[in-house]
C-alpha cells in the first residue's frame, strides 16, 4: 500500500507541475470576463468563460486507466468567479464520475495483509535487537572470548542490530509520512520538499546499506568457517581487517551507485518503487553473496557426510547428526535466502505473493534472535565463562553470602560442611573467623588453572593442546577446527 501512495504522490506532483506550466502558457490576453485557472489540489482547471467547465479525471488516481471517459465539473459564474457551495467559501466541484469506492474496498484486504506483515516485522526485529545487544555486551565484557572467530560473530551481531534499527526507523517514518498527508494546496506544495520526505529517502538508503552489510557478514562467516574446515594454514588476526572491509566496505560499492541512480531516474517521494534495472544494482551483488554462501554450505554438508561415513556411525545417529548440523548452519549462514533469491517478489502474485513475503519476513526478522541464541546464549564456551565469573563473584563476596545464612542454626552449617569432600573443619572455621588463609576466590582460580594444565597434560601431544586452546579462545591464531568442535559450539 505504501508503494501505491508513493506512486500517487509522485504522479500528482508531475500533474501539478504540468498544470502550472499550462496555465502560464494559456493565460488570456483579452479583456473579457473569465474565471482564473487554478489547481485545486484535485484537478487542473483552465482559464474559463462563464458556464459549466469540465476536465478529465486526474490521471494520477490509481484506478483511472488510459482512455477513461470520466470528468470532474465546476461552474464559472457570470461575474468571473467560481461558484461556491451554499453558505460556505468552498468552491463547488462535482467529482462523482472520478470516484471508485470499489477500489478502496478491494484494497482493504491488502491493507490488512500489509499491516500484519508490518507488525510481524516490528516484533521480530525488536526481539532480535534486544537479544543481539545483550549478546554483544556479554562477548565484549568476557575478554577471554576475544579471538578472531568471536570478533567476526560480534560484527555479525552488530550488522543485525543496525539492520533491525533501520527497519524499525523506516516503519516509523513511513507511518508518520502516510498518516499526515496534507489537505490543502500549500501543504502539498511543501510536502515533497519537507523534512519527512528527506527522512524517508535517508532511511531507505540506510536500510539498503545495513541489509547489504548483514548479507556480506553472513558471507564472511561462511568464508571463515570454510577456511577453518578446509585450510591447514593458521588463520591470524590480521585477516580480520580483510573481513571488516568485506563486511562493511563492499556494500558501499553498490549502495552509492544505487542512490545516485535513484536520485537521477526515480526520485519519487520515499523511494519505495523499484525500476528493474536500478533495483538490480543492489539485488545483483546480494544475490551473488547468497549463491556463494549456499555453495559453501553444500560443501560443508558434504564434508560432514563423508566424515560420518568414515567414522562408521549408526544410521540413526548418522541421520540425526546430519539433520542437526544442517538446522544449525541454515540460520547461522542465512542459507534459506537462496529460496527467496530464486522466487523473487515479482514472480508471484496474489495470495502466493503474500505467503512468500510472510515466510521471508518471519525468517529475516527473527534470524538475529536465532543467531544470538546459537552463537552466544547456547554456546558452551560462553556459558562456562559466565559460570566461572559468577563463581568468582560469589566467592569474592563470601562475607555478604555468609550474612544471608546468619539465621541458620550452626548444626545445619556443620552438616553442610561435612558433606563437602576435601573441605576441613579448619578451613571452615578460618573463613568464619576472618583468618589470613587463602580466599575461596584464589582457590577457585588455582583450581581452574590446574584443571587447564591437567587437560593439556593428559592430551595426546600437540594436537590436543591446540584443540584446547581453540575451545578457550585464548590464542592469537586459530587452526582448522574439527567438525565436532564446529557443531558442538552450541548445544543445539
């Protein structure tokens, strides 16, 4: 519905400009009585002699087809003024032949569908925005998780955040723009040059850029995963700069030309309509990135398939592992976009088009939420680090914790302490009396460090130690991870 209004506003502006030129060129040079020509917000009225004046229905109306016979009427009085309605200053006009109530009734269903899609979009992107902001905060604060892999994840999160923000801002601007249309000639004259019109275009440009960034960061994720699985060469952090250029810089190469083409050839109100060749300036590179991601996805699945066969996994486990890996990789890499790349919006009509847009919008708006869950909230590495931080916090604040149990009878505390293996009565007493024995926080740090040493000590050589460093995200470099580590990164 927004595109219909956008097209109507643009065509009406052209109609008004043509009317102004026409009235200027046909101004009467004689001295006879006539009514001054004007544009009354609806139709263009020529300079006219007294009598009934009729002009064709304005062609900018969406239901007016070429060759239509309808007219709109006014009356020029013998005094050289336009007839007004009784007891008012409003100029009389009969536009019954140009009205089409059936058109609006037929559009009511479409308006309802678009409203459903709009609400779904705002809800999905709002949930994605909230979860992604929390995920970025967690991964930023946990410095032990800082490595090339997680830096890429964080940039992907940020691209989803910017995309969600751009979508929500655009919806708000369109709501303001199309619910506050001017009702007089002065308002219409200033509408196309207003701040709202400029904000519409700016929001559209921002949206296209951040959507492009989002697709190319998904491509970076696919490239990085492919590098880990198929390349034996160590991947250093310096590659992150190249990934940053791909993710944030590449979209500028097609968004800027698209903006210039829009301004020159299709400068209509909020830039919602799309001439095919202009739209392909953006659609082409994004389609290419989706195809590359899909090819990488197929290669990863083929590698997983061959590995499962080589490990002689049972058929039931084999099928489960393959399905599990596929379901994890589809939202993480945006593989579902290949379907909507092949079935473009213009290729379907009616209810099928609505179904296509509903599914696409649902997946797109909630994809950020899924990515935040799989890459952060369900990530065992993140959960382990958060658990360790919480234990350190509780241990370092054991006096506050002790106060919570001040009302508990001592014998219950004694029984509780007796149940803990390896904890002596002397240790318990020293904590209560505030002695100079090592604190629980220090003991926990030593225990964690010792556990890490044991893990590497029990491993079978350099390969196991390298895998341990990968899972802890300590290193400045990473090596090719095993398929198990890639899939087991999340609990899903």
